C-alpha cells in the first residue's frame, strides 16, 4: 500500500506527538509519562490484540495506512520505534 497523500505532509514531530496521545489514551496514562523508550509490551502490558487496536487507531488518527508486509516486530517494541514506523509510512 502507499501512504495517504494528506499524511505525507505530516511531519515526524507531529506523528510522534499524536502517536503518544493515542497510546496514552489507550493505556490510561499521562502522555508526558511516555517516552521514546517506553516499551509497549513490557512497560505498558500490551498484548497482540492491544497492538492491533493501537495500529488501527493510529491509522485513523494519522491518516496513514500501514503495510502489513513491512511491519516488523521491532516496529512495535517502543513508542519510538512505532513512531518511526509511521513516519516511514508517511514519507
């Protein structure tokens, strides 16, 4: 799949802020408490179902469609790696 043209204009900083906001809402945390190094599974207790839900929420929030063929496990390790994945999909 290709990135949404509208999403391509979204800068990486905006993607990071919006990703942090969506994740914080999902796990019931203050966005300021989540860092680039926050681990989705180990620190936040997410499971594969939560990860799928998060990806769908972020697709809607960011207007970026993910390509499951290039989504790797390491893309879901930390908030930073997840943000990086969506930034690559947007660009």
